[in-house]
C-alpha cells in the first residue's frame, strides 16, 4: 500500500510539472517576485521594502487578496495601479516575496 501511494504521489507530481511545461504556466516564486518588486515597486518602497515615498512593507498584516487588490487597483493619490501592467502570476510572485520580508 505504501509503495502504491508513493507511486501515485510521484505520478501526480510529474503530471503537474509536465502540465506546467506544456502550457508555459509560470510558477509563482519568491525569486521572480523579488525581481518584479525591484523593477516595479522599489522606486517607492525602497529596494529593501523598508519604505521611501511608499510605506514599509515588512510584516504586512494584510491578506493576500488585500495586497493583490492594492497592487491591481492602486490607491488614488498614493499608489499607481498596476492593472494591465502585471499578470496575475506576477502579482502572486510579488506577494510571495513580500511575505519573506520580516
């Protein structure tokens, strides 16, 4: 039974990896998120996320949805909207990176 479950788990992982390669679906990653952050966010939030013109982004107590909404929609007079500029997976990668800022 244990051998069967291991085989199923390996097959499922291989299937998912293959599906991502076939569809070119980007994988959400902290490294990619950091690169996107440096390109799109650092000019206001600082290269280390401690803030400059924008607020410090360390230890955010916002949900991923709240962060996603703020990145997409921006906030009038405070933050530019990135709707149409960043893909969903890019925003998810930025969020993954932000979660590492402690």
